C-alpha cells in the first residue's frame, strides 16, 4: 500500500468516529418524530414477548426497500401479531444510532459505517448486526461535459452525502487507489470532496456547483435523469459485485430481553425480501407508494428514476460480513488501529434460525460473530 493511501485511509477511517461524536451532540433532530404505521395491517392476536410495540428505524430511500415495503404490505405486522410495529424515518446514521442507544429505537436498518461507529465507540456494548438487507445501489455519476473518464477527476468537485458516511469513505478510498491526495476532513486536495445532503445534490448538480457525486439510490438515478452519466457502479470494485449497503441492527439489551420479537422482525424481513424478489414490479410500486407517504418523503419517484434505482439494488438477507471486515482492514493497514475492533459485532444466530425454518442455508459472519 502506498504512503499516500495510508495517510488518506487513516484520515478517512477517523472521520466516522467524528461523525458518531457529532451524533451524540444533537443529530437526533434529524430523526422524524412521526411514526409510520404498518400499512393497512393492525395488531391482531397474542403479543410477542408481551410487548405492546416494536420500534424500527430506517431511511426513506430505495436502499432501505425491505422495511419500507414490508411495512406497506403489512408483513412486519403479520409476524408481530398483537404487538404493534412502529416505524421511524431517519435522515442520518448518527441520529439512528443515538435513538438506539437512548432506548427510543429497538431495531434499525442502517449503513455499514454508522454500524461500525456505534459498535466501536461503545466498546462493543451498544448494538449487534443481525442481518443484511441490501447490496449495491451506489454509483459515481458525473457531468459528461466535464468528466469523460476516471482519469479526468483531478481538479473536479465530487459530492458525497455526509462527512464520514459510507459513500464518503468509499470515495476517499477510491481516490487514494487512483493516486489522488485528498484531506479527508476538509475534502480539499487533487479532487475536492464536497459533503452535500442527498436532497440537495440533484439541484447543485444541475446548477453546475459540483461535477459529479458518489451517492446511493435513488439520488444516483436522479442525477442520471438530470443529464448525468454513470461513470462507475461501485459493485465493479467488489468481489462478485457484492458489498453491504444496508444492515439490520438491534440494541443488545433488546436482543437479550426480547429474542422472540427479534426473530419475528427477522422473519418478516426474510419473507419481505423473498416477496420482493418474486414480485419485482409490485414491489417497486409498493416502495414508491411508501416513499410518497408524507411521513417518509412525501413525493413518489418518477418512472425514469424509480426503475433504475430499484434495479441497481440487490436485496439480500446475507450481511456480506467479509465486506464489512474490508473496511476494518483498511484501518489496521493505515496504522490507526492495532486490531479491527469488530469481533462480536454480528449475532446471526436468530437470522440463521429463521433461515433454517424457511429451508434456506445459513449465512456467515466472517469470524466476527458472537460466541
């Protein structure tokens, strides 16, 4: 590994810790206080683990299709019986981690970087990753008049959603691989990395304030619809084209005290994913209907955005643990950490129990699981 890449990786890996710290200082305001009901379903039957409700969190974008569609179709409520499922929409990973740590949230769908932050900053005591949910769905989209190829990035401005988020770190690592020097904290260097909220990115792209963006769906598809060109699908950088973009996490306390409720949510997740794979067109419509809910985004996606955004995501129960390990390995190689610090971050026993009951093979934790 080059000295340039070591310096960049060291800075890039420290950024998520900074983001996590900011989350403890007010990022909770980015969580919507409204709760999203389970579609047309209503609690019916015995309560699971005696609980009145289970609170789940997620983002209002297509990489979180599982909870959005599962709620819309009533699949989560079906598995929870008389225990009501309540959904909360978050705009940032730190806010979701904060809600989990405070006890305001039980289970959440979230990206890899905030999951790592939550686990490492709590010294392994706050959360467990209990399932995968989605792979892929991230692209580098550029203004084709300004950037013709991957060797044309010098001197250009590329947006990412947030300082230290999953896409931000991915871009920084990619630029290091290409030999560019960038200060990870300021975003200044051979390429300017500009942190811009996904909601604003399409507007600043059309205005010409940025030359491209490394973003998740549906923002990537929105940029293409606005005249951008997909220069790189991040799947091309990973073995077999698979890398985790969305995990399912649970507070360790909730997992210990309410294992049946956790299994019920995981069963709903697995069955929702199976339904999505077997009913892609109907699933796409259900996703868009849920996105249009005022408590999610309030706006449906146009067809020329919805179609590509949905196609670019691979729904999966597998957490693709080895790809999470890769990010930790970068930190070790950079000399920032003596060890990855991720041992025990996964507890896939409840998921594998559900998968076995469904006649499915188990998934692997890449040696990072609970004993």
